[in-house]
C-alpha cells in the first residue's frame, strides 16, 4: 500500500535528484523509495557499512597497487615539481 510522505530538502538537491531520476527513467518517488529500502534492508551484514552517494560520485574506478611505496612516489613528485 502506498502512502504519502512530505519532505523538506534543499532546492538544488531536489533539482539534481529530478534530473538523475529522469536520466535513469524512473520517478523521484521510486528513487527515494529504493534508497530507503536499501538503507533499511534486513539482509545487510552487521559489519557492512553504507557508502555515501558523495563518495560514490567521486570514485574514479582507478585501482592503486598495494605494494606501492608512497613515500618514494611522493618524494619523486616533489623532486620533479621543484626542479
């Protein structure tokens, strides 16, 4: 059974959300319903945490090797920068 919900949100956020919904061929109501269902899902593992939409939006998809020497890379960067 559907029920009505009134929300007060920043106008810019609403406009961006409407555009996102339009691009994904869904309604804003369905988008919000899906997001709330995801947040409240009982199937989540206890140790699992939610990744915020902002963090997802800045993700580049580039993976960094675990064996990289950060200090050496940064040192090389500084040497090149200040030549």
